[in-house]
C-alpha cells in the first residue's frame, strides 16, 4: 500500500481515464485540464522527479518522452511526419514550479495556442 496517488492509479486502486499504456508507461487525462488536451504521462515505476528518473533510468525517461509523442499523435496534435499543430510538454519540479504530485509526470498540453513565457 502506497500513499502515492499516481502509483495507486497505476495499481487500479483509483480510477484513471487511460489514453495510452505500455509495459512501463501509463498515460491518463488530467482531472483539471488546462487545455483541450491535457494528458499526464508517467513511468509506472515510482520516481519523484524528472532528474531522479534521468539519474536512475535514462532509457525509461526516453520512453516517457516517446509515449508523450504517441499521445500527441493520437490526439491529433502532431502528425507522423511533423509536429503540427504542436503541443507542449511540461514537468514541474519542486514547490515554486507547482509540483503537487511527487511521482514524475509529463503534462502533454495542446489544442489551443499557448503563450510564452508561461507565467
Ligand atoms: P503537478 O502540479 O504536480 O505538476 O501536476 C499534478 C497534476 O495532477 C495536476 O495537473 C492535477 O490536476 C492532476 N491531478 C491531481 N489529482 C488527480 C487525480 O486524482 N486524477 C487525475 N487524473 N489527475 C489528477
Ligand atoms: Zn508513485
């Protein structure tokens, strides 16, 4: 029994609107979407931050990024031979960035124009 929300979603203890899954990756819609497409892509294994995952298993970090692109393709945010109309990947680390769940996740955001800087 873990108190990590995303580990509990991977385990099926908390429901998730799953859009993509592999042996090592899990992707589901954010409960509080900030764009028409807002999907969270996570490794099933628990790592607290992107940097921790990069240090522990860089191959798995690459799989998370590849899965995010697979989601973007599926959602019509990218095409097989290009990146149109496009999407944004965000990973928050620490309180000032707004990290609230300490299981590394990529936010896949798209479906509307996004400003820069993000604010
Ligand atoms: P963070 O702020 O850590 O970068 O992102 C955590 C994200 O998890 C937030 O966008 C938040 O809306 C989402 N979230 C929090 N609780 C749940 C939940 O129970 N289900 C889903 N699908 N998303 C959640
Ligand atoms: Zn976890």
